[in-house]
């Protein structure tokens, strides 16, 4: 524990004092035989081989031949990278590609030692990239369970399903402690204190890796695990993903370190450095934390891997050149599309002496140490290993039962006016836009990065919440009906309304407040049912606690179901009394939409429901009428225009190109007026007359979009072209003329990657459409996100 004197010690704010952190000696310290074996192997390795061990590329940007030629020690797949570029590639394609990469890594120059490559994947709630795999609840739901033994079983099941497809390394568990629920990764954390994450880290690591000392540790049914994201990723200012944790060293240690001590004690072999900063300095380049604290003080002897081009955010670095990160303690560059450049500059840096040979050798030793512990050098190709190709193990009955139990234990009952448990033999109406949607109940990191643009056939082994309810009711002799809008012919005994957030991941889920945005107008459905005298049970799907007072007031019972995954029947088990509610809030529930940060133990703590709250059906679950004023929340940070309203302090301005823009310039050049798409005045129609070059732009205070441009994020514009274009049109400087012509008379989407922006650090006009011709478009939404359709190629069309 750090003292007040230590907190005030004069030093650079971003430099840690390792000697003041608790010392630890994890039980996996090097053994002499392994170290001698590494010595002998490294003596035979070429410099190019050594550099290859510290670089990994994404499968969308690398081939098996690249792995062979550049001696790469590992590959990985990002959230949107899949075999053949198909998000729903079958399991056999994953296994075949695993073989291809392994074969390439083991058939390099015969004069050099054979060093097999390993494959990393974000198996963060089950083997969630693969069609047919078991999808466990996201961590927020698992945090509500308070069940470490079940966590061990979840880890073991996930590892087996990974082995089916030949993959041997997962970027999990996330052991972040989330201090601001506006963060788009809130659902990846187990809670707002380190309590749950610390209790879970050991069992989950042991479930994934096996127990140290056992013959199957890191082998057979087990895989290599990763504790992430070191350190303080859940404590960034304003809940901004990849942001800055502005904390004292004492706070950094006290709030975020304990889960890592637990993971290291269980023998975790990989740690991922965070995208985020601590007091202005990027973690990926912070030597005092990566080397001083994690390696030297905590005794970590595995390897540290970066996050997606995270090294490129270190001061003075680019995605293809960052000796600073390696010298700071990073052991493996995660260089998805920049792998060749970082390989070349690292090789050159070692040859020039700007990167110490000793630091490279230490990084290589750590990678080889983990590979030897995992039996990689003795292993045959992935398809010939235990469990490989046993596709019946994907969503096996045993794994589905584990997931179903986890769903049931994760549900938190917030209100119950005597309606729960429901009678299984009753007449039940199931409503809500999320009732029969496995993708909605699974959230982000499901088949794709954002968990969107999937179809029901992509979840062959899953059960939606509606299907689970239907089975439960019919088995008991009752009657169940699905009606998303809640309308019925015969009055039911009760209604279950399933609704909530739509899927998102990372910064695309960042918010400016914690108010629920009801795009489907579910409240009207609930009120209609109540007016008809039907008792209503609200089942709320979300990746964080949100302000939902109007729904709490209207429904007779309210259940926080989080993001339960593939086993929707677990919800029915609890609603109909086969299991009792046992979930407790892992995060405090807000009383207002602007009430964040909100953490137990802090001054002025006044939540609607406190951390640890959770009813059973035996409790008095009545709730007094709650205030419904929305408190002026700011909504979704990534939505620029929706439902007829420009958000986040921006304005829609029009006028002559190159001249000051105004709200209403007059009809001669360009005009705008409200229009309808789904509801009254939910869109905006903009008409260019063609008399001169004119601009329509969303204008506001400068924003830094550097992180958003680091990947496949685009400016998405949902629109219909009602006339034109008669001349070239640009959006954010990129030609979109042909795409607009293709959308004539119909609704579609423009997608312009944010990497097309020339200045990403101070963007005052995130949307600027310009033409000198005639153009008539109706726009219903403008936002940042992953494109569902064609993406404009800014290199080709600028």
C-alpha cells in the first residue's frame, strides 16, 4: 500500500516506483532445463528469426508464405478477420488455416532451427469468432454471478472449443476494473471494484491454461491465456476508450493491480499492454510499468504483447517504426497491417545498435519460454492435435449446460411487484425487438468485431430468449406467442418484453452519458400492454447499467439480463421459477442519465441501486415511483445526427464552399428542411441548386479522431438520393459521386473510412459534403461505425 508521502514524491507523473509495489514471485519462474534449451536454440537462430518472434500480423494482412519468409513467431485475427474474409467461415476453415500457418513456420530455411508459430484470438466470451461455438455471457454478466468455480468451467470449455479449430492462444481474460460506465468496453469488465476480477482471475486462467504442475498445463484441452489490458484501462478520463487514466500511482495500484497479481499467481503466460495512457504517457511505452513493475516487481516471466497497432500511439512512434515500445518492455508487436514495416525497422534498429541486442534477446527468450512450456516444439500440426476437428464439441451439451447455468446466475432482479416467478403453464406473450435475436443478446465480439450484420443462420446451436421461453411454457402445457410490438388477439396472462442496447465494441460503444436510447420505442409497447391490464416483465439487455426510470416505473418486474450469449433458455429458467434469482449488481445503477462516474465508496455515492444489490422473488421487490426527467444527457458520442437531431454540440451549417457557413443561407445555393423516413421529421433533406459550389457540414468544437482512424471505422451516412448528382460530389474530401448515383431513388449507406482524413487530430467538420452541381439527398443518420456495405476507397477516389 502506498502512503500519502509516496503519492506526493517528486517525480514525473507517469513514472512508477516499482520498489513500492508488492513484490511477487509467481510459481512459473524459469527452470534450468528449459533455460538451457532456450540458450541452445537462440545460439542457432538468425537475427531475422529473432526479430520475427517479436512481430505478429493479422490474418487479413498476412499469408502463410509471409510467415515462412519473415520467420514470424505468431499470427492473430482481429475482430473482423476470418479465414477467406468470411465472418461466418465454418470451423473447418479455421482449422485448415491454422495448419497452413503452422506448416509455413516449420518449413523455413533448413539451416535454421524450427520454431513453430502460435495463433492468438479474442475468445472473450467463448470461442466467439466461430460459427456454432458456445457463447457465454459477457464479463459484466459473469461478474453478477459471483461464482469463481463456474468461471473455471467456462474457461475450460472455451479452451476445448478453441482446440477444435486448432488455435492455441486467447487474448483473455479481460480483468479491467471499470470506473466510468460510459466506456464502450464496460461489459468486458467484471465490475467497478477489483473484488470480482481478483476472485475470478485465478480460476479463469486455470480453466483456460490448466493448473501449474499438471501434465496438461498449457497442453491438450488447454491454451495460452492473456491478462489484459495492463494497466488502468478501465480508469480513463470520461470513460474514453484508449484514453488517459489521470490517477496517482497509489490509485493506479490500489484500484487496478490486484487482479493481475491473482492472474500471475495462477501462471498466466501472456499480458497485453493497454492502448490507454497513464497521466499522459502511453502504457505500451511505459518502461517503469512494463519492465519495472510487471516484470521485475511482480515477477512476470512470460511475454507482453501489444494491442492493435498500439505501439504506433507511443510518443515518437509510427505503426511501422517503434523501438521505444520494445525498449520499454514490449515483447511482441501486435502489428495487424504494419507487420512488415515493423519487422524491417526493428531489424535495422538492432543492426544499427539503436535497439539493444540484449533487449531483443530477452523478448525472444520470453516468447520461446512460453512456447516450450506449451509444448509447441513437440506438437504436431494443429489438425492432428487432441480435440482438433471434433466439431461436435462446439456447443456440446456439456458446454451449453455451463453457459445456461451462467445465464441464470447472472440475472439481476431490480423490481418485482409480485409478478415473478411466472407460471409455466400460463398464456405468455413475448414482445420487444430483441426477444428473438441471438446477435442482440450476445453483443459485440460475436462473429465480428462489433457483433453486427449477422443473420439467424449464423447461430445454429444457439437459443434466443424467445425460443427458451416458448420451450419452457409449452413443456408445462401453457401457450406462448411472439409479437415484437406487443399486439395480441387474445389477452395473455402476462407479457415478457425483451429490449435494450444494440451490439457495439470498444470505442464505438463510448457514450457521453448513461441514459438508454430507446430507438425501438419499447416504452410505448410496455405502456400499451399495461393499459390493456397485462402484467409486464421487462428483460433488459445491456453492456452496462443505464438510466431506465420510465421502464422501471411502467413494468411490474424488471430484470437486468446483461448480454447473456447463446443460451437464452437460461433466462426462462429463472423467470418461471426453475432457478431463483441470485445475481448481484457488479456495477452501481444510476439514478440519473448524467450520473457517472458512479462507484461504491466514493464521496456523494447515491445510486438508484447500489453495487451488490439484487432481489430474489421472496423479497419485497416493490419500487416507489421514480423521477423520469432525462437530466439533459448528451447521448451517444459516436452518433452525429439521428432522429432529426444533430448531437454533441454540433450544428448543421450550409453555404458557399470556402465561405463562412450559416444555418439558413437562403434558397439560391443550398437548402435544408425536415423530412420523414420512419417517423415524423426523423431525417433532413438537403438540396444543392447547382449554381455554385456549396457545402453542407456538421460543425463543432475540434475533436481528436486519431484512435477512431486506427482500424476500419468509417463515417457512415444513411441516405436516399432523390435527385442528381449532376457534378462530382465529395464527402470529407473523398469522391462519392458514383456511389450516390447507385443510390438513386432508394435508401442506402455511404461509408468513408476515417483514415481518409488528412488531419485527424483536430476535426471540426466530421461531415462535409460538397458539390457544384445539382443534388437532392435525404439523410436519416450520420455516425461513426463499422460499415455494413461498400466502403469508399479513399486512396483511389480522393
